[in-house]
C-alpha cells in the first residue's frame, strides 16, 4: 500500500514536528533549514531498498557507548528484517562486541590518521563485499571541517572514534543521516545553519537528513511512516525498554548523565514510550 502523495506529505510534516517538539538542543530551530517532507523522503528510500542495508551507530562516551543511537539502530534493523531486507549493523568496539551476539554486524575500528589511503581501500573492499542498496547513520559521529570528531561538550574524541564517514563518501547508494545535536553524520546538509548551536558541527553530508530531539526517536518516526506507507503497524513490534535493558547489560551509558541507566539523553523511557504511542495514533494504527 502506498499513500497518496499529498496525504503522505501532510503526515510527514506532522510527524516531523512531533519529533522536535521538546527542543532541548535546538533541533526545532534547525528544522526550518530542511525542506519539509524529509521524513517521508527518507522512509521512501527505505521502502525502495533491496537486499542489504547498512545501519551505522555508536557514539563513544567515557570509554563505552551511549543508549541514544543503538536503540534506534536495533529498531530499524528489526523492522527492515521484518519487511524482507538484509540489515547489517556497523559500529566499533565495545558496542560491536555486544551487538554481534545477536545481530549481523560489520565491525569498524579506530585507525591512524596517517593511514587514510589504507582506510579508504578497506572501505571499498567492505562495500564491494556488502553491496548495500542504502546506508543509514544514526547518532554516528561526523567529521568536523577540522578533520576531528567532537562530542556535545566540544571535546575531541577522535582517538576513540572509528571513521564511518568514508562509507558515505565512497558508496554508490543513497544515504540517510539521523542526528539530534549537530555533530553527527548528515549534519553537513545544514552546516551553515549550525553556527548558533554550542557544538563543533559535523560536515559530512547525506542524501536525506532526519532530525529529532533524541536520535532514537527519529528511527521510531521513520518506522511509523514506513508502516503507514505499507499498511502495517510496524511500530507495534518495537520494545524500546527491552532494548535499553539489553544495552545496559552490555555497559551502555546515558549520553547526557554518563551513567548506566535506562534513559535516553537524560530522559526517562516513559517519554519515548509516549512518543511511540503518539506516532501510532498519528498514523492511525491506534485510536486517538
């Protein structure tokens, strides 16, 4: 089932607004820099994908990984597998060690800055082997124009960050970037609008950028709209709390509090669960 264009566009606008309604990090203001309908365009890229889809995630925090990003990546993985695609998660250790226990995974590792030619050759080999039809990067650090990676505090985290940007640059398939702060892959699409945010912005561009108050929530929005397009309540299959518990057992931390707890960017899981319910209501799968 495919929704009529005008109806889908209107719903996309509604969900886009829902994803940034709390606005803790300025994404509501950044929204005006994006051409409306970006959620629908990204969902259509997923709906048109065939075979393998790469889903990159994992933002390093205090020697481990944060909950924002992996929850959304797992949700997308399970959804894409449900609709017949072959998703493969892409990340570095220690997150890769945990996710590989349950999911198909391609591991990337931190490389030396003076070995970029070797790195690019490795990426080309990986792309030739994996042959993705689509690449999604959710809450994945993006290179700044200074050639380094930075966290939300402006700290240089390059020494512990595996480079995924090269996959986006060298792949011959479409790409989707998901972020919530301005320092993630995809934010290069709106680079000139990031000056007002208190971050070192990322410069890597993608075909479609999706923003949200929490990156995981953007994944939920995509799944909701994809389900609407296909006539199936795909979001009903997502158990966000179970995903948080799984990641916590693997030593995740909240990216804001830096504590091992079942939260997303300092927000209790009930807030994310309410958003999921609201998305299902907006797409007509549960009564309003």
